[in-house]
C-alpha cells in the first residue's frame, strides 16, 4: 500500500504552528495539574486506594469457623505454582489427632513472597478452599528470610473463611452414626 | 590592576557563583516538577517543604555513589571531559552584565569591550568536553554521541553567530550614543566600545519596542533555536538521545563525574538564557518606573538584579517547557535546519538590516 | 508399575503354540492360543485382555494383574465381543463373500477371564463397552470417600485415571456413603484405608499365591465388605509392600512413604537394589536430591514385578549423618581437608614410592564392576596382595539371596579375587604388616576393624588409604580418606548371583566432595601407570568389556534397561 504524503503548506513547513500546538497541549496539562483541577496520582503512603473486589493480593491460608486449618497438604498449589514460590512440608506417617478428623495437614507451609507473582493459580487449584489471594499488596521485609512466610504467619494473616459445606466434619459425623455397624 | 580591583573582582565572582550554583540546582528541581505537572504527575515533593530540599538529596546521592571508572577508558581524557563541559558555561558568565551597579560597581565581572566575541569564543569550547567524553569512553554509544555533538555544535554556532550580527549593526549607532542617552547612561557607558554588552542594554532601555526581540524577531528566533542546539536540549539532544544511544556521550559516566555533565547542561542553559536576556530582552532594564537607567541607590541596584533573574527565569521555564513538548529531531533534519534554513536566513537578515540602515542613513 | 506381559516370556513358549486369528477393534491380528499361567507356568488359554495387551489395546482393569491369578471381580474389563455364527448343525454360517458371519454376543464378557476363540471379534472401544465402564465406575465410586487431596495414591491412581477417561463428572448417589475403618494398622509396614478399597483382591492373591503367606481376606457382606488380616494373623512377611504397588487405589499405603511426598513431584530413576546378590531392578523416586521411596521395576529375568521389604526400605543410609563428605589427609594427628586434584597427586606419588608388593589392596562386593576393574589395574601395577571378603547371610525361597553383596560376581569376573578365594589373603596381609613386608594398604568400602583386624596393626602402616561412604573406625585410622558415592549417586553395573549384568543410573547427587570411586580410580591409574583410560562410564565399561573375556561383545548401550546374562567364570 502506498500512503500519500500530504504536501505541507508554507506555514506548516516552518514548524511553528506545530510547535505552538504542542506548547498549548503541554501548557493545558501543566495548568490542570498545578491548579489541582485534574488529579491522577495519589500521595501513596498517606492516601490509600480502595482495593477492588477480586483483587489478587498476597495468598494466605485460612481456617474454618471451628478453627481447623483447612489446608490438607495435598501440594497441588505447590505443583501448579508457576514461579515455585510455595513449599509444603507434608506431615509424615504419624497419626495425628489435632487435625480434627482429617488425616493430613501441613507440617509447614512456606510461601516465598519474593517469588510469588500473585497469579491466583493456587487459589484456583485448591480442592479444600484453604488458600485465598487477599487484598494485601504492600509486603515488605528486612531480609529474604523474612519474606518467606511460614504456616503460622500465613494462617494469622488469612483469618477465618466461613465454610458452608464442612466436608470433613460431615464425613466424620456420618461415620459416627454408622459406628454401630462395625 | 590594583589589589582593590582584584578584591572587588573576587567578591563579584564569589557572589555570582553563589548565585548561579543554587540557580542550577533549582533549575533541576524546576525541570522535574514542571515535567511532572505536564505529565499529570506530582514530581519530587518529599524532601523538605514542597520538595525544595531535593537538590541537597540529589547532590548527596551523587557524592556518595561509587565513582566508577571503567578500565578500558582513556583515563586522563575521561577525567578531563566533565570539567571541560562545566567550565565554559561558567566562564561565559564573566562578561554578562547581570545588574546595573551596586555601591558604584558595575555588576559585571569583566567589563570587556569584546564581550560578545568572548562569549562565542568560550561557548565554542564547550563542544570539547562532550567530544572528549565520547572519545575517552572508548565505547560505541558515547563515541556516536560525541561525533553527533561536534557536528551539531559547529553547525549551529555559525547560525548563532550570524544571527546576532544585525543586533550589533543596530546598536553600533554612534549617533544614538551621542544624543539619545541620559546622563546616567553616559557615565555608565564611559570607556566602552561597540561590542560591549552593556551598550546593547542601553540601546534597548528606551521603550518596550526598543527590545531587540521586537526589532529583530528573526534574529531572536534563530538565536533561540540555536541556543537549544548549543545546550543539547530537546528537541536537539542528539548527543545524549537515550532512545538510540543509551545515554550518548555520558553513558560510561557515573557519580560526580556524571553530575558535572548534568549540571553543566543546566549551567549552559542559564548562560544561554542570560545572553538572550541581554541581547534581546533589554537585560536588567524595564522601560518604566525609572528602571531604565543605571541604579543610583542600593534598592534599585538590587531590583535590577532581580529583574535580570526574572527574565532569565522566563527563558529557563521556556527551555524546560519545550523539552517536554517536542520530540527529538532526526539527525538529517537537524543538519537541514542548521545549514539550509538558519544560515541563509541569518545571512539574509544581515543584508536586509544593512539595506535598511543604509536606506535610513 | 507396568502391567503388560513382556514379550520375552511369551515368545519363549511360542514355537509350540498354535496361533489363533482374531479381530480387535476391527484390526485383524494373530495371537497364541495359550499363555503360561502366572503361578504354575503351565499353558492356559489366552484371555481377551492378554490378546489386547499384546497388540497395544488397553482394556481398563482393576483386579486383573498379569503376574497374579485371575479373579474377575471388578468387572471393569467388560467388553462387547462377537463370535462366528453356527447353524443348527454346528456348521459355520458364511457371509455372501464366503467369510464367516459374526454375531455380536448379546451380553458382554470380562476380558480378563474369557478365553479367545478363532475368528472372535473384540470390541474394546465400542460405545457399549465405554458405557459399561462408566456404569462400573459409578458403582465403584458409590462408597468411595473421594478424598484424593489427602490420598497418597493421587497421581498414580487407576480410579482417578479411569474416572477421568471413562467416568462421569457427577455422582447420582445422594444417600449417605457407607463408612468403613480408616487408618487400619495392617502390619508393621502397611496402613490400610478400607473406605478407599475397591475390593479387587489383588493383595489377597499376591500374598497367598506369590508370597505364600495367606494373611489377608474379605470380611462382612455387601456394602460392608471389607479387607482385613485374618484374626490372629499379622501381615508382616518380607513382601508386604508389594501389595502397596499393586493396589490400584490408595487403600494400602506404605507407612514409610505415607504423607511424605506427592507422587507427581518424584523423579524416577532406574536403579538396582544393592541389598543382596539378587539385584532386584528398582525405580528410585527422588525430589530435590532427597530419596523418598524405592519401588520394584519389572524384570522377568530377575525379580518379576516384586522386591522384598528389606531391600525396598534399605535406602535411608544414603542420607545418614555418618556419610563422608570431605577429602582429608591425616598429617600426624591433624586431619586436613584437601581437594581432589591434590589428593590424587599426593597419593600417586606416595604409592609409587613403595617397592612392588609392599602395597595391599582390599576391595568389596559393594563396588561396581568398573571400579573393581580399575582397582585391579592399580593393584597389578604395584603387585600387591588382593583381598575381598564374603558377605553371607540368610536367603529365602523367593527373591532374597544369601550373598549380601550385590556384585560378588563382579569381583570374580574381573579377576580381582578368583571365585571361591574370598577372605584367604586376609591373614597373609596381617602377617605382612606385622613383619614389615606390607607397608601400605588401599581399602575401598570395607571396615577392616569390623572384619577383625587389630586397630594397632593399622597404626604400623606407612600409608593407609580408605575410600568409603560412611565413617568407620577404619576411616578414622586412615591417612587419606576418599569419600565415595552410594550407587544412588553414580552410574555403574552390578553382576548378580545368577550372572545378570545390570546397570543403574544416578538418582541424586552425592554429599559434599564425595565422588564416584571410578572417577578417582581412573585418575590414579592414569597417573601411576601412564595408561590412558576413559573419563565417561560408557567408555570405561566398553574398555573393560574388551579386556574381560566373559564380557566380550557387550557394550554399555547393549546392556539395556533390564540387563543381560553373562557367563560366569567357573560356571
């Protein structure tokens, strides 16, 4: 395709109207900003924005309303995590009672927030609804080690997620009702 | 030259440098704040009230950064280049009359009768700093930047020099100095010759329309554009041109050496602005309220300096404004403009002015 | 675990077997009429599932296992099929073009227990067959807890795989599921989750027919049918963990591996067990340089699909605290850590300062064949006495060998120690040290003090070089310690008690400065004899094979994944 180049008039060839036009535009922006008529930036640490719904912030672990750690250490999030930010230490074979009817829970759960890209695949893949991307976006620390969040910290930051199904509890209750058969 | 002369000159130099250095520092702040406003941002506002202490923070940063010299550079030239960029910009200030008089002393460090020639001589030197930086870095981008710079500066110097000739053709009117001047001016100009910069101010002091910007608008336009090119400011910052040459001639520089280039650019801007104020905007005078004559008391003397700085500030803001408005010229466009447009125009301007003067006489 | 019948075993009996023409999914194929029974070895009619497997058609199944008797109780392998039609005189009915007319059978058959017949047509992938699989899966999942997130089998579970391939996404079962015992302690190494069990009875058949320990059975009826150990019987024979391998779901789990790592993270490396002379083929599963489990790898010439529990769990020493991870030299009483180039330099210098016969060499059946070969070269150069020790324990009727070293035949075949002469030079070496005719000792993978040598005698030596992987009293006495690699950490070959030459691959890195023995032996041989060698294991093996008559014509590549038999000296 051949684009016809428009022949410039004498005035346009002097560049002057173009320059004047540019100066006009920048001047408008300058005065808009200086007078405060238009505002697009925010004084960040003093002013904060309202984090929208569905925002993908830092991933944290949650407990259910009965205080049980929902994670069962299936390690699917560790598997799916694109930057390999998650590392789960499985509990090992010892039978534990503190997990509330679930045989398995994480011994430790580490998320390296320096590696995390906040993609939300861990939340999507979690079969137990145990990990959620929350609204935290400003994570800081003094060292790399500090930026690796461990289980306790993740649970504390994650708080409680109201579980309407309570799968494991229901299963446990069902089994108790049938106990007479065994 | 007596000891007293030397002391007075020293005092003037110290005072002047004390004035210019903060101006350089704050023009950097101005650049950042104005560019921010143009781009709908806020700019640096954290250090001190309204970010006014930002230059201190910047200076500290430059001083504390590692002064790194790559091991493949030509060391002597590499170290010399930043100084060579900074010094000419300062030396130019020596002949600029930045005020009328204080305590009976003329507010110009060296009241040379060849002021304008001196200025052009010194301005030509500033190309060496940049060319040397490009050569000494021993690296391709700085080298390209240096080459561009030399071609650009030489081209525009010619247009610049040609453009001011009509101004002096007008001002070297002996009849004007013989009859048209008040007593204060006559005393003030005693012993000066045609190329003395104070004479030009005197010539423009009569009324607003005596300013050369109105008498020689074409000369002003050419001088203004050439000043942009000479100071490597956008739209003519081809020696630096981040998008093509990383950082051009100062790619390999860091820390205080880089800062010298950086501040040298602003010093050059101030020098060019000062020159334009003197040549085209009536220098330290204003054509009313009696400010059109050399000061007779301290207050007026200080006011004249303030007027000079005010006019200078207008040019500085204009420099900055243009930078954030116009994109960079292509190299061939730059050469076209310099040689094929401005040089003939400047020559034509000389001839037209000469014809007019001949006709008038 | 691979469950296909290997071609080797089927072809061995083929010459006498009549071939039958059948059609599988419309593809005309020939299959042998009979197959050897997995337990007795007697020829029995070929089943549809075997015929399909021979021609690459996968029929989903749970209870069928090629190495176990057929049970036919899971119904997963139901397929539609057709038979040649016969008229009332039992004569074949022909189509117009003369080919036999095929009638599709009104009811499906289980492929694992239905013998093939001439001209039979199997429709393994027909819509009807798929519909049946879907229905069977729905039944199997009725009482299944669907606790995949906490189930160790997830990722290698047939229930998951077939559900994904053939099942339906939603369950129509709205009633409460039957709950069965969980976390049943079945034996010292086995944990059972009865809810997950699909009652395929593979474990029962394995332990009864292969391991010969009839310990497991089904109890209760209908929905409450559960697997368990017979009252008073403990499921604790030496082969229990094989049931974990063959369990198609997550019902039987290994206590050792339970909740340690998910299967999908594990890197699988082909290896060979070093716990006894049988040399069971194994798969070593590791992640990030940590070994998590060892499983048998199918090799009908050695271990079929099984291995003993002892050998399987005998991998933890690889990561023990006593591993040697630094090269060190003892100067007087001070031990100095040095690097490999320096130790090779110093050693080759010192070894050459002794007169012929003043250095004795002691090897071990834990070394690879290549290492023994290089060690023999070194010993020949210095003309010293050579010794290795027999390592005899208890064997059993199935896989465990009485020889506890994996490579005793490697010692024999390379001629380091002639067959039957292990342990004979030990006394002469001790006497030699005592009378001063032996001044230096080079020991690899043996603890001489545990073998009964007097610790004081080691002090008399001018030079004691010990290479081992663990710290022992002998390494403590050594002038030079050369940390070696476990077989998990290097490549090499073992020759088992039956003369099977088998190679193993590197699964994990050795700790610290440890280095495969053949590497530094190669450097020592090179520096002391001036002979060039190979710095790759392939080259080294091929060089060795060229010099040892029993290995003539064998190359590293031709060993293959399952090894090859070589002729043993004196056999």
